[in-house]
């Protein structure tokens, strides 16, 4: 009889451990999903930024000289970090 109780306690322990393991894995998967969603938003934002750059470049010659220099510097930074 004592042997059966020990097995039952061991089984309960394993079940609880498995539950915690499942919870950790579910949380890990949720974090990965959130990272993927965030990266997709960054890609969309980057695509919009590129379109803005192309649109504003059409008017580059209309910029003041100071603004042209700043625009060129920002474009170089964008290229560096992209």
C-alpha cells in the first residue's frame, strides 16, 4: 500500500512539473510571437521611411543649402543603420 502512495505522489509531482514546463514553453512561444510581430511592424515602418525619402528627394533642389546638408547627413545615417 505504501508503495502505491509513493508512486501516486511521484506521478502528481511529474504532472505538476509538466504543467510548469508547459506554461514556460507557452510563455516562450508567446514572446517569440511578439518579437516576430514587432519585427514585422519595423519592416513596415522602414518601407514607409524609404518611400518618404524618395518622395522628399524630388524636392531636394528646392531645399535651402543648410537643409540639403542635413538631409544628406540623415540619408547617410539611414543607409548606415539600414
